[in-house]
C-alpha cells in the first residue's frame, strides 16, 4: 500500500494501491468501519453505462502547466476532449490576469498500421515536432489504451528525447483501461511530475503548496496572515515552480481525491508536511483544518484569531439559513472527497442528507492515516447516512435513486449530472468550482446558491413536464441496485 517508487515510470492504480472501490450501497458508517478494518470488498456491475477515462484525468492536470507541452500518445479520437481543457486553460489565465498562452497539446495519432508495427518512431517524431514548434520547458507524454495494448516503450523514448533536447521529457503511464477509477489518472500525472520534474530542496522557503483543480485565490489572504505564500499546483503553475515544490513548508489539498498521492509523495520523499485533516468544509471541519495548519506553521495564536473572526462573521447569517432549511432534504452526487465536503456543507445548513451517490471510495488515502477520512468526520460530526452508494457516474442508478428519494435539492459536482434531477423537477445545481464552499464563507456561498435554486422551483417543475427521459417506467420501478453484483461489501464483519 501507498508505494511511492520514483524508479518506476508508473504508479500502481488505486484498486491495488489503496483498495479503492466503485460499487457499494448501504450505510456510510458500515463503509467507514469496513474501510478502516481493511475488510471492504468491491461490488461490480453487470451493466455499466459510462464513466470517465483515467488518461483524460491525467491530461487535465498536465495540460494546465503553462509552459509545458503534452503529447497524447494515442489515436486522435482520444484527443476529443482537448477543446474542453483548452477552454479551462484560457479561462483560468484570464481569471488570474496571466499572459494569454495557447495550450500546447499534441496527439501522436496512432493509426491501424502503428498498432501492428509499433508507434515509437511516430512518438519520437512528435516529440521533436512539439519541441521545434513551441519550445516548451518540459514535455509530458500521456499514454492511451492503444499504446498500452501494443506495448510501446514510452518511457524509453522519453529518456532518449530528454537527452537529445536537453529538457525534461516525461512519460505519464495512464492508459484508460488500466483502472476502473479515473482518479488513478491524477496519481499518474503527479507521479510523472514528482519523478521527472521535482528536485531535492536547496533550502526551505515560506511557501505552501496547494494541490488544486482550477479555482483561484481562496487561500491567498489566509496564508498571507500566516506569514506564507501560496503556490497553486499543478494547474497554472510553470515548470520552474514545480521543480521546487520540495522546498515548501507544507502541502494543502483542496481535495484528497485529487492530491492524495502527490502530497504523500512530497512528504515521504522530500519531508514536506501534508495537512492530514480533511479539507476545510463546514464549521467543525474548518476549525480542525486551520488548527492543524497553524500547528505546522507555528502560527497557533493567529489561527485562533482567524477561527474566532470566522465564527463571528458568519454566525448570525448561518443561523438564519439553518432556520430556513430545517427539515429539508438533500441528495448529492460527486467525487469521493468533495462529496464528503458537500455532505458537511449541506448538513451544516440544516438539511438532512437522504442519500448520496459518490463516484468511488478510497478506504484510506496514501498517508494511511484514518484522521484524513472526511466521511468518518462527517458521521462523527453530523450523524450517519443511511442511503450511501458508491457509483461511478452510472446515470441509470442515479435517476432511479432520485426518483425514489425525491430530495428538496440535488447538489452535483460534475457536469452532466445535475440535469438528471432537473428532469424529475428536483431543484438541482452544479458546483464546478471546488473553492466555492471552502472555509467559513464557503458555507454561506452554498446557502445563497441553494436558497436561489430552491426558490426557483417553479421553473424546474415546468421543465420536468416537458423533459423526455431515456429511462422507462419499468426501470424506474426496479431496485436501483439491480445490476450491482454480490450482496455485501464485507465478509462476516
Ligand atoms: S485512453 Fe482509452 S479509455 Fe481513454 S479515451 Fe483513449 S481509448 Fe478511450
């Protein structure tokens, strides 16, 4: 478990490294209890409707390094999501007032002949072409199902090219079929960064690493008060920043589903302390997280002032919202750690969570520390969740569950999920900014958004009258877990 082996070009996938699963239904407390006892089993589905690709998850991080180029060693169809990443890249630059840079994304365009004769020469040619066109600070190569099936030695090609060009050329081994858990792609991307870019520290700085998706700035003011500076990684960093993340005083993660491997590797290899408390969502979670950060930075007194100010600032408004939402129900669907964060947020606001469909479950993160388990903290702080399922974005299960539970609000973290609630007339909203709910003020951000969504219920009710569902009445009357194999996630435990 938790192997960080920088001699190997690849990191183990989550199923084997962390024992992570994609199929569960039952009480959240059973999931946590069995996870901590290391007695959790996966339940596979006999029918699956769609999911994401771990190669794409790797690309979504590497493609945001502003002066790197990324080559997808794949048939050109695997590059179909380049425009989405490019949009995020350009919008993020504008949000941060950065100089405008076009994404440097390439495909080696593996074709039928290559799948018979191999595509290493094509890859070497693509690397040279990318270098001549855009002169990047580093080149990452993400692998694909096709390059994995034909067995191309991508790491070997990368090493030869690195010697020839004099810049880091780094293989990221992340074929889509390697893992049923797409977040294995984040681990693959970060392994390639730690192995191929990060250097031993020259000295310690006053910087704090923030492993982040695409949001901006939420940590700036707080870290400044604590006498430190943020380094947001990996999106919108540059190659030089990444080389010296080993010099930071601590690593924060916006979401352990994203940063588990990277933060653990930085602590294990370079001694950069990782904040192990779950990220700061909800009042109790924010208090706990801030105190751990303050302890690591030697800023306990200032942190106590931040906590006191935070409570005072949001207290009266929070009570108002709690009165308004009391007795209402929420359902949520999201990636693992962020889903646990949303559970804390909506319960903080007085909702009862009548169910959750969470995209996978990591029994413990790479730090192997139960204190990092956000779901366990949710249960200890706010109580159990009876209808908790682990479901890797299987729409047929989710719409069936929503139809049965009919919550007052659906909160969804990924695009393409909120509309399942809307089709049923359930007020639904998408939270695509992971920083939106962070810290004390994040609770009020959520409250405003939820209030707005619930108050516009009539629009959704009209929408539902005209919405066409691809699912028949027959399916909606079935047990939502009809296709979830096995009958338990545990053996006699
Ligand atoms: S890497 Fe595999 S799963 Fe991912 S887009 Fe390409 S073919 Fe599909």
